């Protein structure tokens, strides 16, 4: 596998079990994974891996699929003779034609008009990361006319790779070595006004003695955020150096993380371990993990309640990335509100009647000030609920009072007063026409309903989101637990 793909990355730790998608409207995606013969093919499927239908039947492999924003055309990379060609077809895999044939062409990505593609054309060198000798090209899909995208002479002095055009079509994110190491940049479409947008905490790994790099930028659907990979590149592993050193390889693998940063270069944060980030249609980051137990990758997608696994690659199969199918215009989800942070734990559920069975107090809270925040934290037990005397201190993260800027953010809280074992789940926070809608799932209690109704202790889930001036509605429903 080429180092640019970084698919066969080393073990990064144990993973969550694959979730059920009970009661959810399943989205579709096109996934590149190996068939029974070990050849990468493209498959159309739902996000739970069901209804999988093979779209390509290549002899040499198809990878890096990219669906056009209008959902009508599919671009991908396929080995043709001695080249990596860019192929284009209908979204169902029919009417295939070769758009770009000669050379090493990688990571096609669409303009928002669904009429043009950008990609990186590489001049490979032995034992060199392909991204270090690449330039960005653009092609009109209807005419086949292609050219270099950047005209800014300063940009053309450097390698420019892995391009993605903003949803508004006015800017492009890419990686470049113009300051030495590969970093994420944003510029105008001609390459002018380039700005470094995600500065690492450290430029160099003192123990491994190699630099940190950044790859695979991806725009959020609203164009406000850029996700990217960051870590020590795989070319420093034994597989590429020829010098066996498993401990060093594992150390390198542990540096692989996905980060998100504002397109203005502000509010940089770590999402978690993984690689190959994309964004779901409703605005959550996806990232990939290797899972030795399954013999292949597991893809994780964020939600308002936390990450869940997407079982889109069968066990013991390799993969070559995936692309989300756009939502139909009539069914497009309302704009998702980004969740800055989430917390869950136990809380003193005041408001019980004399039989400790009915709650008369609020089960949802909107916290907009520091004083309200302090009051809420005061309801969290400082010690765990156990028979140990004295009980161990609680590890609830909110007891440390992590700082929240209430001039820009607010905290939305769902309380489950009838259980100190089953936490409510906030499925989504979306901007409706007249209000901010907070969708909450109260999972079935199961056997825990016999254990804790008299305790006066419940559970809570709190999420920090950007401040909202209008109405806020909490919409609760009951259902089966969704593993997270």
C-alpha cells in the first residue's frame, strides 16, 4: 500500500462495538473496499453496511471515490496500465469514461457546481512521500479540458497536494511544504493569499526524531471548519525504512490524530485518534481506525451524543476511502449545530415527591451564564455512589469546572431523574425554522428500573454549543439504547 493512503496503520487501541441503527434514517455512501480476490472495488451501501451493491468490477482496483454535490456523477481513481487514472461515471457506476489517464493522479474532489474536479498530479520519486512532489490541477468534466489550478508564481515554487474546494466555491484548502513540512493552507482559487490555518502544538517529535505533518484536509458542509490528519508520516515506519523496529512503529502510529480548525485558523481542537477525515452531510467528522480483531478498518462518525461506528467495510478487508451520498433536496437535514464539548455523569435529581418516584423539577436546562453553570455543577455528587465507606471521589469531569466562554457558548442539559445508570442521549442539535431543536433519546431502562428509583440520584448529559438567541425546544422520545 502506498504511503499516501496510510490505510494499513498500526494498532491504535481497542474500539467500540459496532452499533445498531435502530430508529434512525439511514444515509447512503459509496465505499471502496476489497472484494473476495483482494481487489479494491466501489460499493453503494447504507451507513450500517446493509443493501451493499457493487458498482465497479476492476481488474486492478478502484479507490478514493468522490460523489458530485448534485449526486449525479462519481469520480474515482483506478489503475489503468501503468497510470493511476481518474474515471468518471454516473452515480450508479454506469457510463464510465476515463477523464485523466496519463501519470499518477490522486484524490479527486468536486467543485460545488458539480462541473469541475480538482486533484493532485504527482511526479513520484523513490522512497518519497508522493505529496512532496505534486501540483493541483482542475478539469472540466464535460469537455475534458484540464489545466493547473494555481497561477500564483509563489505557490508554484512549492509542492501543493490534496486539494478540496470550499462549499462556497471561493477558496481551496490544500497541503504544501512551503515552510518545510506539510501543513494545511487555505487560499483563493488561483493560489494567492495563502494562509497557514492549523499550526501544530509541536513541529517535531523529540523521541521519534522526525517532524509532525498534516494531510487530508476536508471542509465542513457549512464551510466554517476544516478537518485534517496530523502525525508522524508512515514513511518513517519499518515498512518503508527497511529497518525493523516495532516499538518505534507503534509510537509513530500513536501520533495519528484528526484535528478540526476554523477556516479562519482559530479554535483548533483535537477530534481523536484516526486518519482520513471526512464530514457527514449533517456536519460531523468521520475518521478511520484499524481494528485487528476485524482484520480491517472501522470508520467512526460523530454525533451530538458521541462517536458511533460505521460498519461499512466487511471483516478482513482492506479499503480505499469512501464518500457520502448527498441528501436529496427534499429530505436534506436541517443545519446541524456543532457540539464543542459534551459531558455526562450523575446528578442529584431534586424535585421528587414523598414517594421518591415523581420528578416535579426540570429535566432539561439551558445554561447561559457562569452563575448558572456553578449552580448546576453544585448538584453533581462529589463522591461516587457505592457501598465503600468513605466512597471514592467522583471522576465527573465537570467537577473540575472546565472553562466555558458563555459570551459565545451555552450548555444544554438533559437529565434522567429515574435512573442513575442509564444516561439520556442527545441525538442531534439542529437549527429549525423557528427554534433550535434538541432531540433527546431516553433509552429503555431494562433491569435497572428495579435498582435506583429510591436513590434521588439521576444521570445527565450536557453539551456545549454556540450561543443561540432564539427559542430552544427539547424533543424527547423513548427507544432502545444505541451503543456508543
